[in-house]
C-alpha cells in the first residue's frame, strides 16, 4: 500500500513537471530537464545499469532496436502525406542545438532516467513487472499532452503512440538490465525523425 502511494505521488509530480517544463524550456532548454532528471534519479536511487557488463548488454539491445527505426523513418519520408507533414512542421532553431543538446539531454536523458529508471523501478516494486510497465507507459503517454496541445497534434493519438513507445522502452530496460538500451532506442527515434524533418524542409 505504501509503495503504491509513493508511486502515485511520483507519477503526479512527473505529470505536473510535464506541464511546467515547456515554459522553462523555451529559454533554458535543456538545462531544467536534465537537472530535474538527475535529481529524481538521485532521490529515487534508481538503478541504471550503466557500467559493464550491463552497459554492453544495453548497447547491444539498443543498437538492435535502432536499426529498424532508421529504416522505418527513411521509408516514411517517401510517403507523400508523411513527407508533407514533415515539411509543414515548425522546427526548432538552431538545428545544431536541437540535435546535439535538446534531444539528447532535454528529452532522452531526462525522460529515461525519470520514467524508466525512477518511476519504472518504483512501479515494478509496487505492482509487479507487467502491471508496473503498463502503469509507467500510461504516465509517459499522459506526460506528452502539453506537447501535443502546443504542436496542435491529436492528444489521444499522441498519448497512445508515446504510451506504446514507453512500454517498449521499459521492456528494453528490463530485458537488457541497462538504461543504455532504451536511451539508444529513444535517441535514434528522435534524432532520425529530426534529421528527416530537416532534410525534407530543405
């Protein structure tokens, strides 16, 4: 019971942060997100598996997940509606800061240590592995509501897609024993999508 309350409280904090972070990120991105992720991970004492041999296992699993992502994004740019949607996006500037700082630190690092390591670990202890993974995926999906509204995208679709992605990331973390696996997969998805959008817009 106590573990469940702690997980619920942590989820509420993360959802609250997801509503506040975009306002801070407009000027300071990726510093607030990176510091918040590090603070939550430190307080939760979340295991990350970022040392050998877990690290090598995580890199193998993450690399295996990254290959089909790159192929899928490349194929998607050939589909006219997808290409048109990419071309219509308003992309962050400068592009180098987006690719080298905002995505790796402001998105991938902060979200993986918070949702997979901290919340995922706590949810698994409270609800068991399977239900904990579903709970974490649902919270991860809901955390993207402010982003969807800001971008004018479908909120239900965004919650569903990011929730599914969150479940996959959590599975990679559990299967490999290292946060490197979901980090690499998450990084590949975001960076491949960003590079494709930049290429199409130009």
